C-alpha cells in the first residue's frame, strides 16, 4: 500500500512538472522593429513612438486580440540603426487586455531613444530573430514588423537576413515611410529607385501573407500602424476574412499614395 502511494506521488509530481514546463500558447509572437537611424529626426522619432503606443492600446487592436482563439498575443518592441545598434526597448509582454497593453505603451512613451546611426535592416532582422527564443510562449505564427524610411546602407544584406527568417517560418511585414523632406545627402537613401515602398516589397518583406504598407509621412504613423496591427493579428487566426480584406485594403492604399506622388511630381518637377 505504501509502495503504491509513493508511485502515485511520483506520477503526480511528474505530471505537474510536465504541465508547468509547457510554454503558454498564444495566437501570435510579434516583434515591432522600429528604425531610429540618423535620417529619423527627433520629431519623427516622437511621432513613431507615440504612434506605436497609441496603436497597441487602441480598441480595434484589443478587439482583434480578443477575437483570436487564444485571446492573447505576445509583443516585443526593438529599435535598430547600424550593424551593431539594436536594443530591446519593451521586452516580451503577453497582451490579452487593455491593462497589459497600457503597461507596454507606457514603456514606449518613457524610454529614451536608443540610437541615431546608419541603417542596417538585415542586422535588425537577425537581431529580431534571436529574440524569439526568449519569448517564453508558443504560437503558430511569428511576425517581424519592420518600419523605416530608407534603404539598408550598412550591415548584412537585407535579402540574406529576410531569406533566413522565411526559412525559419517567420513572416516579415513592412511599414515604409516616405520622408518628404530629406536632408542634403540623404535623398538617394530615402528615395531609392522605385520608391521606398517598392524597396520594402522587393527586398525586405517575405513569408506567408507578408505585405507592405506605405505612408506619405510620419504624421499618419499612428493610424497606419493601428490598421496594420489589426491585419497582422487577424492573420494569426488562420483563414480570417478580416486579415485578407485588411491586407488588400492596406496594399491598395499604398498604391494610391504612390500614384498620387507620381502625379504631383509630373505637375511640379521640383516635388520630392
């Protein structure tokens, strides 16, 4: 009888240990990777940070999170610049309600700027990939959301980093920001051949359901990242109608903005 009791206790302890060892499952692991290179001035930096903070706490994003089967996602926010300039600003946080979203947002609003260096998108993707091992959760989908206003001019070729990420079943999406007033010496970097949206579509993003949203300035960042997050979170739910329709709408908006800019350039050749 005593031997049976001991065996039962061992089995019970082993079962509890196995259950506690299992990682929590969420709908999505999401890394927000923000460009803080030297081409992003302090006003644009502030608009970007505040935009992310407003987006993660917005009712539409929280509703998208609650609509998933696991009712939760995990998010990390990193800033990046040159080849060795990457920093975790807000570490992995499981968000399932407005309370934790607010905690995450407050970190974004109060943390100091990390860098103001070159633009190494490939190195940023490599850094982001290493963070997934630290998330402490499991999910069917992993996304790196890269935002920036210029092409990669330093570090590892971005295509190599993107391809490695896609092979590891990570999707990379992009938010390409048109810098309307580039400083002297930055025009080629901020306005690559075909435009920054084209650059992100052909060089940066990849993986199932990947997409690029292009916006005309940092002023519309908060609204853009909110709609982008809703699409990304919805895409983690599988074949979700909101996900596909949101992506189509975002892509169409980017194309309309590109066409408007081309028309303005034809009418006013000096327009950048």
